[in-house]
């Protein structure tokens, strides 16, 4: 069963300095029909203007993944971590017992375009932690075709040197060139969420475009075919 979450139906706010879209209920967008999927709680797509950002704010008991599509984001937190996350890089932050941090566009001239994902951890009260990596460092499964690449970004067991997620979730980045495709197996009893972040593709014959999402249950094979160059995030969920 595949249930679509069209891009146009997401919550949308343009605050001037921030243009944000919420796949699930978040902040000022309250949508009881879309409170998340399995342990996936938040998928936000944000565009932050130059020299603007999110001031210091707290988090607790959440796994937070930030994926930069374009530009660069400066991060500072109460653990003493500082750094810049660039395009094609991913950050994982375990909020655990409590953390404060700020996120600002690192450029004075160009916007930063990012995805931020929240995943409910398997246990509360974890020790806060942080890590960051480039997707280019992750091994790619091509499924036999150079026009398709699947990279494991985060997992509970850090397979393929992936970021650690404290939950039974595996997050993959999928990149497809026009005309390329790949089949991905889902174990029986598992669920998945596909979020298209660039381009247009088909999922088991269903057209999806940038910003569209799909909740997937009772499917064991995902057939992804690119109608144009496309990029998506795939969550394998319990």
C-alpha cells in the first residue's frame, strides 16, 4: 500500500527570512491527520536567507538529521560543537537529556536550502551527541547501473560508516539520472517513507515530483525510475 503526501498539501509558511514546508504537523502547522509516520516525526524543507537563521533553542529526546541541499549552515551547540555543514553533507544530533543549539546561514549572499528530519529515539534520556559526514564518503549501491546510486546515510548499527541513529531506522539517499532506475527490497513487516527532494520519478509506477512524499506499507519491492534527474530520501522503518 502506497499513500501519497503531495507537496502542495504540506504546511507552508513564508516568514521572509525563512520559507518553510512541513510534511507533518509542526510548530504553527497543526494537522492531526499528519502527525508523522511510524517513528518518523518531522520532515521540514527550509530555505533560509543570507545572514539569517534560528537563534539558540532547546531540544530533548529526539534524533535530528539535517541534510544540506544547497548553501551552507553554521551550527553551534551547548556541547561546544561548532561547524559548518555544506551542500551534500549530513549532520546527526542526538538531543537526549537536553541540548541547545543555533543554526544560521553561513553565507552573507546566498540562501541555504536544507531538509531537517526528526526521528523519535528508541529510548529517552540518551547522552547528547553530534556527528557529521559528506554523502560522497558513503559507499554507493548502483544496482548494476551507473545511473542509480543508493547510499546508507544513517542506521542503528553504523553499517558502511553511516551516522548513528538511536532507533530501528535506516535512512538512504537515492540519486537517479534521467532514465535510470533501481529496485530496492523492503523486508516483510517493515514500512518505508520516500521523500522526493529533487526532480521527478516513479515509485512502483506512481509519479512523484519534488516535495512529494509517500508512506509505504505491505510492499516488499520499491521500483524507482527517474523521469528526470532525481534525488530522494528513503526511510526504512519498523
